[in-house]
C-alpha cells in the first residue's frame, strides 16, 4: 500500500484495496472482476493461491495489467502467462541462506525451521537456511554436527494453538531460534518465543521486527520495490519489454532479497559481516542451490538432509 500511495502522489493515480471474503478461486475471481468493474486497470495479487484465478481472468481482460507476486498464472494446471501479466518470483533460497548464515555466525547452534505448506517457495527458504547455516559452520571451523536444525511443516499457513505448542516444544528442547516461514504461522512462533527471553524468531517475506521484540531478523523479499518497478514500467511504457508475458526471478543482484539489517537484533553479526557475504552471493563466489529435493526434503521433512558440508545435522521434528 505504501508503494501505491507514493505513486498516487507521483503519478496522480487512484487505488483501492479489496480483500476477498473467502480464500478460494471463486471469491478471488469475483474480487478481481469487481475491481475491474469499478475501473481498475492494474491489479496486484500476492501468492500462489492467485495462480489459477489470474489464469482465468487474464484473457477476459486483455486491457488490464496483472502483477502476480510469488506465482505464475495457470490454466488447467499448466503455466500460461499472457502479455498483460507480470509474474514475479524471488530467490527465496538466497535470503534463507542469509538467515541461516547470520544465525550461526551470531552464535546460535540449535536452530529450528517451521514452514507452512511444503510449496516450492517455502521449501526454497528452508533449503537456503540449511545451506547458510552449513556455510557459516564451515567458515567457523565447527565440528560435524555442532549445528542442528529441527525441521517441521505445519501443513498450512494459520496461527494455531497447535503451532504455538510445537514451537514451544522446540524451544523447550533447546532450540534457540526458529525460522518461521509460513505466513501467520509466525504469530504462533512469536507467541511461544515471548514466553522465554532467551528465544528468538526469524521472520519471513517482510521485515517483522515490529511484530515482536523476539524477532531477531527477517528473511525478506523486496515486495514493495518489485511492485513499484513493474508499476513504473507500466507508466513509462516499458512493461511489454521488461515484464509482459514473463516470469522474472529477483535475487541478490537486483536487491530482490535480503535481511533488513537496520532493524535486526543480531548480537554479534554486523553490517560488515552481512555486506561481505552478500557481496559474495552477488559475485557468485558463494552459491546457493534452489533445487527442490536436493537435500532429501520430500515435502514433510521426513528424510535426512544431505548437505555437501557435513557440519549441520537436520532433524525432522518429533523424531
């Protein structure tokens, strides 16, 4: 919304926020059609749940520009991106890597990961987290198994007492920081962390430092910046060349992902430390795999991860 407000001031456009009454394709399509009926010529939608709805409406409204974040429109389960659609993805594995790397560099040795549904974006966050922790352990010369990561998918993106209990169980078992990677799942993890002043949370997608004093940092995507980039391309006539009909992955090279260091609460991990590892990712001297399943994750974290660096042991929660 801040992006839209800036553009209202800059370009003199009007905007509105519509929230579907229910989270299903029919209500998403109804909300989109209502926005268009009210005069909207640009529609911004967040997340993979909008893939099928945008796939449905994109051909019916060829004069409307659609910006789909974290997804690509699908028709009958197959990706189909019309010229009036910009599909924006993010290198979750890189920002997850930064979170895991920073956590171990900051002194944490018992880590946790709580994802929502095992969809590719969430899996990439987790895979990067494991690789980042392993890289930091390698640089620090830690012994094999010195860093452990308890791993769990909750099955959805809801804040529930069950999720809070699972987080509390992780913390009680010695986990020091949990990467809460599942929308509202983070609220339950934060509630569990707030019960103990020595426990921490890593947020996801956006800077969540204001949501709880126990959020030590957040693994972010530059959602606002990417929306603004596409909107400006529309206004300045470069949309078709840059975004129309394409899926674009924003990564460290385009400042599409990262950690909000200004609002982080790391104890020893410094801005200089962050700048150093970020520069290595940009240069390609440090690389992060984005391949789903490469480390043994079958969608339920039931298999042992097999990292190339043997410093980190990943343990399915409850085993």
